[in-house]
C-alpha cells in the first residue's frame, strides 16, 4: 500500500505541473482578449486560482512521496 501511495504522489505532482501549464496558457489567451470580462477572468485565474490549485496538488504529492500519510505512525501517538 505504501508503494501505491508513493506512486500516486508522483501522479499528483505531474498532474499539478500539467494543470499549471494548461491554466497559465489559457489565462494568457484570455488576458489577450478584446473583451473586458475575459481579461478580468484571465487575471483572476492566473493570480488567484492557479497558485492555489497547483500548489495544493504539488504539496499533496510531495507529502505522499515523503510518507506523511502512513497509518502506523498515527496509531503510536
């Protein structure tokens, strides 16, 4: 089970990198739009949502790789 958690940690990190790339490129095209509501939405996604989502996915993956979700350690406390 621990190897599965570590494997999924790599999956979460790669998913975070992919989502970050996808959302940044989409936001940049929205920012370059002629419509004001597209530009505002693009800036909000780029400055607020991308760091939260990407940071959360990568951090979750890092914790899974480091073994922070081991059940045995919690029982001993």
